[in-house]
């Protein structure tokens, strides 16, 4: 597949963080309501695409070079490796600077200095998370354009609430939309950066086996983020039914995209 196409959809997924600014600047929408639905939708997209598309694709790729049983074992091990990897990353990132840990603390939000620090830390943490996601999207698009688009859509939807997490505190701390947009877009640019760096370093290692292992790991990462971070964060805002509605709606969006593409 054309590397330029793979790079462009990776860029699209990364810059989706900027869409979060639109919602962060809209004062008519309650932030609690917005985040509850957006986080649920993001989880639905990621869970659905992980189990319906990415995991089977990983198994199919590994089956090209291994017996069926061995291929399934490798896929399963790689899946839980992804779970363990993202769990380790989350443990290393302090909770208050974790982009998936939304803190509903009005007293802290009223302190502009702490808000700015929270926004900047969130941007840095998001950049760390987006780097391997960019490589996964890029590699997926090289192997199968339809799969690459599906991963890009899933990650783009996942990046929107992350963009809100960066833009909202920086905007309210500085009252500057330009600064909020700037930090949000910079955090998303680590995604195409991860694609370029990863491809240049590892392109000679891209085989059916490495594709399969990478895909399965990505599925594990997405499922972990959804179940351990996104859904619990949505529940913190006291919008249980809204978050579940977002979850189902996200699954429907992903199902429709798979049918269309």
C-alpha cells in the first residue's frame, strides 16, 4: 500500500485531538455530560473494532506462517502483552497527568496555575500514548487499507475526549483559544511522528508474523484503555445511562464503518 496514504490517515487520527477544542470551547454544553457520552462512545468504538476486526486480522496474519493452534496462541499472548504494556505505561504516568484519568475536582479547576499544569501534563501524557498508536495505524494501513481506516476512525474518536482533556484546562487557565488549540494539536502530532519513526526503524522487520503480533497487541491496548479507564471515567460524572448510550452508539458507528469500508 502507498505509504503516503498510510501517513495521511495516521495524521487524520492524530489531529482528531483538535476536534476536542470545539467541544471544550462550547460553554452551552455541560462538560460532565459531554465527557460522559464521549468517553462511552470512544470505549464502544475501541472494544468493537478490537474484537471484531483487529484480533481476527491478527490471527489471520499469523496463520500465514504458523499452524492454526500456534497462530491462535500467539495472537492471544500478544493481545495480553498489549494489555500488560498499556497497564505498565498507565502505572508509570501519575494519575493527575494521565489523559485517561479525568478528575472532577472543582476546587482544583478554580486555580489557574494548577489548571495550566494539568493541561500541559495531559498533553505530554497523550503524546506518549499516541506514539505507538500512530505506528499501529500506519502499519495497519500498509497491510490493509480498510483495516487502517477502521483503526484510524477508532483512534480518532478516542482522541477527541483526550483533546478535551488538554484544551479545557488550558483554555480556562489562560483564556486563550490559540494556546489551547496549539497544545492540543501538538499532543496529537506524536501519532504521525510515531508512524514515521517506527516505519523507518522497523520496516525491514515487517512480516506476516510481526504484523499479526502488533495487531493483537493493539487490540489488547484498546480493550484495556476502554474497560479500565474510559468507562470508569465516564461513570465518575454520574451519567451511567448516557455513558452506556455512548458505548452502544460507538459500537454502531464502528460496525457501520466496517460495512462501508
